[in-house]
C-alpha cells in the first residue's frame, strides 16, 4: 500500500490519472484508520466529509495536549497542497478566530517557530518568534480591548453600520501584529488596507513609541463610512493617524516622491497578485535597511506568489506567524542585475 507521502507526490504531479490512483490509495488509508499526519492533511484537502473534519479536530486537540512536533509533517503537506484556506475555514467555524476559542492558537503553535520552507534569514533576526502568539488581552488598554472585541464579535465599531461586511483581522493575526510592534517599537508605520481599523488598533495599542501611523484605503469613506477613523479616534489614537483615501498605486509613489520612509509596513489590501506585487515593490523602496514588512493572508495564492518573487529576486526573507508573513530585506541576497530568477507561482510549482 502506498504511503501518505507517496500519495502526496501523486497529487502534486498534476496528472489526472495519477490523481485517480491517489484518491483510491487515500481511501484505502482512510479505511485502515491511518492517523498519519500527512494522511489527515491529504484527506482534509481531497475530501469534504464531516468525518474527516472531525478527525482533523481530534488530531489538533491531540497535538495541543501532546507533542506539537507532529504538526510539522501535517502543515508541510498542507502548504504544498495549498490547502490552508480549507483548514482555516474549519478552525474559523470552531471559533479559533475568537478569543478563547477551543482551538485558539493551534495554527500559531506550529507557525510561530518555523521559517517558511526554503527561506533563509541571513542577517540577525530581530524577533523572538516563540512569542509572536503570546496573549495580548492583559497588555491592551481596556477601552481599546473592549472596542477590538466588539468589532471582532459584531463586525461593527463605534460608527454607523457599514453596508460591507468583512475587514476584521482574526484575533490570532492581530495578536501577531501587537507582538511585532511591542518587540520592535517602530516610530513610523505604514498600513495598506484599513477597513474598520481593527489591525490598526492592535498595532497602536502595542507601543508608545509610535509617532505616526499612515493608512491607505480608497474605500474608507465609500464602503466603510469612515468607521476605521471613528474607531481609532474613540480608542484615543486619532492624533497619530493619517488617512490617505486613494488607491495604493497612487499613494505609495506619492509617499516615495516626498522622501518618506517607514520602520514597519503592513500590507493587507486587495490581495490580487498585481496589487500585492506592486505594493511589495513600493514597500521595498519605502523601507529603511532594517524595516520589517508584514503581509496578511499568506494562505491566498496571489500573496504566496508575490512573496516568492520578493524572496527569489529582491532578497527578502522572513517567518510566518499565524497567517502573517514578516519579512526583511537582505540586499546581499537580492538579484539586482538584469537577469531574472524563476519563482514559485503555486505551492509545489515554479
């Protein structure tokens, strides 16, 4: 009987005939009751059965109570398959995005301590990766914490109800942003994508070192009715906020022309490939030598592809914590010549 790793190779081959063979072999593994982490990852990717979701929940709970090292093969298989969205959906349904959810932090349990497969960090790394998912509830000012909870639980903040849902960063990802700012203590932050201001509140409440927080969001007035501005002002950080209500394709060149640079840049915009790669390239130009650039939603294929380009051609590398990639540039590793280095556009492909 083929092993789970053999089946993974068959699926990644992209061959329709081999895919059929892989499904038959996987069914045999499932029938045998295999608890191999790679087999469970494969089952969750291929099958949408509630039984396999139950197996996943049981597996994650077992990991939480036992040896977290078993998560390695499981997540490595999922990253190759591009199956993080499905798993995130399962955990979201189980309440992992809410504070105190039954599986809260399990994604971070693995991601907070690893480097992205194939990436290396050549300069001394400024972060304690093991603390990126450290709870923040007791470190946030109460008024800000209550407001963030309200946005997280209801989708609304202090302003009038918005017609467009979404814009609430999951609590675990907000925790990463809080700890990122708390550890690095930046003075000037640039954020692409603002919505209801939830990620902004996580960052502004993390350190008193912040002098200015610039946000770019062309939809702040039209879609979100300035709720982001109202929420940040209600929390007491309005004097540090600068809103640029135009597309990042116009705002970022304007900032560059004005000679501005930033200590920390957080990109959470449209997530289209062309937008993400444009924002990443301008972030490269707006960065100081030790600037960190964080990207949200690494599980999304366009974000993955854009960051692979930055890694292979522009000398950026970093770590993954929850669903946030934190990167820093190493000019010594950058491809600054006319030649082009092929990069992976999909997990397991190039």
